[in-house]
C-alpha cells in the first residue's frame, strides 16, 4: 500500500523543473541584495540633501553633493539592472522548461 502511494504522489513543480526553480531562488536573493542597494541609494540622497547644513566651503560642499549624487544614481542603476536581469533569466528558464516538458508540445 505504501509503494502505491509513493507512485501516485504528484511530482512537485520544483522537483520536475530544477533549473527554473534554481533561477527563481536566485531571483529572490537578487531582490534582497538589490533592496539593500536601494536603501543605500536613498541614504546617499539624504546625505546630498543635508550637506548644506554642515557649513563646508563652497567647493567641498559641491564635491560632496556630486559624489553622493553619483553614488546614489550608481547604486540605484545597479540594483535595477540586477533585478531586471534576474527576472529575465527566470522567465527564460521557465519558458525553456515548458518547452522541454512532455505535457506542452
């Protein structure tokens, strides 16, 4: 009786499609890392906005604002690029898996 149950048990999606499942797990990790980069970007934007209260010389204030702004844009762009690339890889892996599946011709 126990052997029959094991044979009749439906195969879980992650067991049937390990490549797509691995890409999906990787996407979740990338989303986590990208959210950290976005928080860093927001922190740099806050730094840019509050530098004026430090009473620095004009050229130093400009340099700090420029560096913080460039860092914020770089962190945001990197986070967005990583998420979009991971999403594309996940979708591509799911479509490849469906194409190879015997249920879908």
